[in-house]
């Protein structure tokens, strides 16, 4: 191919993809500025961020060491940080910030391409991309050494590959989908809920997706299984016990089924020290309760713990047997109605009653986080939920394939607990749902208005016509 032909192809590509190129470049510049200048990731190493950082440093210093606590949380975040520290320096948080900026940009790219492929109206994709460039709830996660942003990138890239697979039936997309889903599980295993529900959806609607065949699901399943196998091996290596990714699953379910706000482990003389965790969402609910009591009014919602607000025991914070015991006790002491109340509040926390942590704990960022949380609740929550109607409409099978992820978010929150911070990882996709609903309502309204105007003009013309 001649140089002139290559230049013409490049020029044609730039013209055809000018919106995507502009949005991606803008997203990258904004995120680099955010994570390096406005909100340097290295200046926010405390609490959970400090935990990830200390585990990453320990992994660099003792790559073959056994440390039980490394399997309590999913290991993907501290593994990523350890790789970057080994490559660029133990205290080079700027390098981690750059990688987080790239991951955030990948989220914007994937969401924009998904919208271009599935959306009914092309301007919706461009509007979504422009919003995501500056969308604070998602942008904010790039300024902290946490799992949400890497997970979001893996999730959205897997979703992009999956819809390409539905449309084109290429094995390459199936394999990439499996790789991204497997890596996503290393950061937050909740992605496996989406995997399972997508499998059920395919069984139900496979005739409407003729290009997506069983062989493709096998092709996706092989890298997913290999990555989960490596995760299980890591779990066994660190703890001597069998597990898949981490031990905090039953731990988090205690909060969801008991509605206590804190779990604390105490020294046991066997190497386990005092450790405690309190979900920021539940802490904020307790703060709302205290404020309501001081003001002499009834709170909108409250936790109502069944076996105590603080649970403590001597031993390891990730003691699965102890956590399962708490879950059984809470289920035995509550009615189905009480558990449904817990479930409703767990899901409601995805949109209401809490400000995303860590922003909620810092005065400088609390108000922007509060404002954007309210904007999402008022402007996008209901429209995104209305997108679920695509699950049962035969001609919207591709949209339904995407809507399955919203079901997965709700089911995960119902079993454990939700939070506006957890939802932010999915927001690029959920905003697309809301934009699509707004566009559909807008088009329907415009067509009704035009029909009404046409009938009115036709009626006026008949009235003015001469008689006889």
C-alpha cells in the first residue's frame, strides 16, 4: 500500500471517528489533570487506600510470602499497584495516577462505543460521551487507590466486547470478553453475577441472538476459568484454605442480612490483631438517625440491627465460619418481612441516603459529591430503571442484553448492600440507559406533537373552505 493510500485511509478514519477521538482525548486530558494535579492520588493514602498501598508494598518486598489478609479483599487492586511500584518506584504515585487516568479513559471509550452500537439515536452516544468526560462521580474514583475504577474499566470493556459478539459472532470478541470479565473478578467478584445472569438470558433469548452460539460462550469461559483458577490458587497459597477470589463475601453479607453497622475482630493470641470495618453507607445511615433524634423527628430510614449494631469476636476478621453463623442467626431471628425491609434499604442505598465515600469524609470534595449524587437521583435513576422494560421486549434483545447488568447490580445490592460509590462503577452504562429513555420519550412526544399540529391544520383548512 502506498503512502498516499495510507494517508487517505487515516484521513477517512479520523473523519469517520472524529467524535470518538475528540471525546477520548478530552477524557484523557481531564483525568490526567485530575489524578496528577487537582486530586493527586498519592495525597489520599489513608483508610482503605492505605490498606491497598501497604499490601502492594508488602507484595513487592515479599513476592513469595504468605499473608492471610491478602486474601480478605480481592487482590487485583494491590496486585496492580505492586506491579506499578515494582516498575516505577515504591513511592511513585504519579505513575499509578497516570494508569488510573488511562483506565478511566477506557471507561469513557467503551461506554461511547456501546452507545454508538446499540443506541437508537446517534446524538445520544455523543451526548453521553461529552457528559462522561466531566462526570464527577466516576471521575472522582480515579483520585483514590481503590478497586472501583479498575473494575469499571474491566466491566465496561467486557460489556463492549459482549455486544460486539452478539452483533458479529466473532470468537475474538468472546475471548476478550472472558479475559476482561476474569480480570474484573480479581478487582470485584460481583462481575460474576453479571456473567451468570447473562448466561440465563442467553438460554432464554438465544433464538433472537443467532450469531451468539454456545461455542462462543465456551470461548469466553476458557479464559474466565483460567483467570479464576489463578485466583483460587492465590487464595489457597495465602490462606491454606479453598476459595475463589476473597473471603469478604460472607463478611459483607452479614451487614446485608443483620443490618449491623460494624464488625470488629479482637486479638486472639494467634497472630490476629484488632481490626474493624464499618460500611460508610451504614455509618451515614446511623448519622442520619442521630440527626433525626436530635431534631425530634422520625427518620426516613434506619438499620434496625437484629443482633446488635457492633459485632465483635476474637480471631481473624475474615473468619467465614463466624460470619456464616451470624447470617444464620439473623435469618432465624427475623421474619421474611423484616428481611425484605433490609433488602429494600440495601437496594435503595444505590441511589439515596449516602454520599460516596471517600469524598464524604473530606470537606473539600463532600459538596461536589453530594450535589452530583442528587443530580443522579433526580435526573437519571428512574429513567435508567425504566430501561429494564427492554428485557421483555422481543425486538429489543440487544438492549435487554445490556439491561441484564442493571439486574445484576440490584441483585448484588439486595443480597449484600448497595452504595452510590459502588453504583458509580456502572454509571457510564446506566447513564446510557437513561439517555436512551429520554431520547425515546422525546421522539415519541415530538411525533405526537407533529401529528396533533397536522390534524389541527387540516381541521382549520376544512373550516375555512367555502361551502357548496
